[in-house]
């Protein structure tokens, strides 16, 4: 029996020594990671141009020449200035090319919406369509145009002959969903 106790004690000591030796030779290594958030950055793209002029015939059969000038982006290309000259009461300008979008970000984007804001005191409607590209890759521009149509109210008491009437369009760029 003494012999069995000695063998058990010897096995325990050998296993304990192996465990201590393993503990001295074990090493923990670490993985450091960084998650970088993608950037969605739609910008107006293109140069200054004029749609010169639209011939619009009023309800009395008189032709008017309306000019749409598009250009002068802001320094960050997030604002586009548009001037429509020679409008008159009940003037309707049919669909015209308004903007394209450049992807200055790091992931593909698409134009989710283009929403006009205007005063119905001066405008019957302003309709905006967004570029229809399903995905605009970084460093590229949309291959289709965002378009606009503008219709001024038919009311001489609201629309001044030399007035300036503003509108804005919010263009919402998002990453395409998979």
C-alpha cells in the first residue's frame, strides 16, 4: 500500500511540475482592431450652364423667353444656385436637367429623394425627380440627371413684376441597402 501511495504522490508531483512549467511557457497575445465608419458624401456635380431660353406661350398666345441658369456651387458642393429669369404669372417650365450627383465618399451611394420646399403663394408646383442610378461608386458621378419642372401661380396680385421668389430642394443621399 505504501508503494501505491508513493506512485500516486509521484504522479501528482510530475503533473504539478508539468503544469507549473506550462504556466511559465504560456503566452497571451492580443488582437487590436479598429472599425472605420464609411462616409456618404453626395455633392452636386458639373459646371455652370444655361438652358437658354425656353419659349413658353401664355394663355393669351404670347411667347415668353424664360432662361434657367444653373451654377455657382458652394465650396463644399452641397448647395446649388439656380436662377429662373423672365417668369410670369401662370408660367410653366417643363422638365429640365437640374443636377447630377458626385460621390465624394468612401462607399457607394444613391439619391433616395429630392424634396422641394416652396411658398404656394407664388408657385402652384415645383416637381423634382432624383437621378435614377441605383448605385454611384466613390469617385464617380451619376449617369442620369435630376430634373425639375416649375409652375408659377396665375395671380398678378401675388406675383410682382420685378419680384424674386425662392425655393429650395433637399437632396437626400444614402448608402444603397443590400
